[in-house]
C-alpha cells in the first residue's frame, strides 16, 4: 500500500493549509509526500516533525495512522504556546516506510536539509526510545535449471527447486556461525514449471540480511552469496542475484532521547522503560545519519502484542489509541519546547552527532544504553 496514501496526505495537508502553514505536496518526487512549514521570527532552531501514514496489507497494524495527528498536535501546541524565541517547524509527510523506503527517495531529492533535528513517533507497548536499529540488505536470487521428465529422463533434469532448497538450508546453517545480532530472512517468491513429473526449472527467493552494525554487512553478503553460488554448483543450475534493498542503521542521539525520556517521566506517561532492546529496520535510519534524530515510542498496546498483527490493528481503533496519541503529542511538544527555549540542548545534540559520525568513521560503535 506504498505511495497510495492520497487520502491521508489530503487530510493532513488540508488541515495544515487551513491553519496557515506553508504547504507543498509532492516533495521529494513523491506524489503523497509533503512538507508544511511555520516560522516564528528568523534564524531560530529548525525542528523536523516526520510522520508516516502508509499501511501494510491488513491495514494500520503498526500505528502509522496516529503519527500524522500527533505531529499536528505538537506543531499547534508550540504555535499556541507562550514561547517567544524564534523557531521553525517543518512537518514532513513521509510515505511508503513499509517496504519501498520513501524517506530514501526524499533524501535523494533534497528533503530534510532545512532542519537541525528530526523527531518521529511510533506506537509501542511502552513509553520509550530507540538507541539502535537494524541495518542490512535484501537480495533477489533466481536459479535456472533444465526441465526433464523425472521418471523417464531424470539424468537430464537440473532442478532449480533443489538449488533453492539447498541455498536456504545453507543459510540456515550459517546462522550458527555469525554474531548474535545477525539475522537472516528468506522468502520464496516463485517456482515455475511444475506440471506432471517435471521439476521446476525456475526458482526465485529473497534473502534479507540484518545486523546492528553496518560495517559487518559486506562480509555477511559475501558469505551468503557463496552459499547461493555453491547451491548452483551442486545442482548444475545457473544463478543470478541482485541487491534490491539497502537499509542503514540508526545513529542514536542520546541527547534527544534523554530529553524525550525526561519529559515522559515529567508527564507520568504509562509503561516507561529505559530503551528498546529489540528493534527492527527503518528508513528513518538514513535521516539520522544526516541530522540528529530520535523516535519517541508511546504506549498503546499491552506487552506481547506485536506490530503487523490483527491484534495491533484492533488497538489502533480503540480508546487506548486516542489516549496514546494525546500522551505521545504531549511528550514531543515538551521536547520541541525544550529545544527551542534551551538552545544549549540543540548545540549539545549537534556536538554529539558530529562526534558520533567521526567515531563511526574510525570504526567505533554507536550503541549505548541510556
């Protein structure tokens, strides 16, 4: 359901236009992306409020439909506050996070260059923040074999299915010989040629590699592709593969995260935990490699209810969703107010960001607990 968010984009931008924001639809070369700007004075801190509104096949089972309303509430709270310092708010509508990575395309087309910090929000069982996210790549693999009758001329058959099964099994064995943070996911896409006693001569699958450490990806890719090539050799088939997706890890801003958590505690937000130990992948990771960024997680579902499930979808339409949205907006509104009225905090975030990037270039790690 990526790049089809016309209704959500229209609802959000219509509201922002009525409230006097400078709205542009179609930014970053994406028809359902937008930016909306409000500025008080000049030369103030510029805060980016990023919201997602795409959905997976079963609907908004990740709470993305709450992000836009939260960011509108945050922006309006700041505008209606007694803050006298200059500032600029830039609300970015970022479509297609689930899969095509809309933020990457927006970055490639010049978005997010007008902000000093990027803030996001996301539904969760807890009130918390992220200090890491998985990086990785996804490869599309296609084996081509030779069709033959399995009973009459089995010696002529070269099974693409066998090659795919061997490759996937080999990757399963590889799991036991990599670092603990490494994850492999395989998805079978196609097996053509199944009819009667003929074995498929075309077999396709995707392999996704995930790790918290970007620097490990090249060696992991090499090992996985060696398994794939070995499967082709073992079965007498040919193989083609190409990289179809790249995901960057998140640069955590401990400064921004701490401000968020301090405000969550001040507001007595529910289910507060220090930070998320398990995280997934997000196209926001690349944004955080350009500017200091943080994701505020607001409590919505009970512990044990996972995203991308029908249970999560049901909670997304509940009173808990409304309450979580209000609390999520309050936490970020307080955070934005702190960044505007206490310029030393923004300077601290920028300094940390610069140091973290320099450390990463030298081979250091980004992960640190709050």
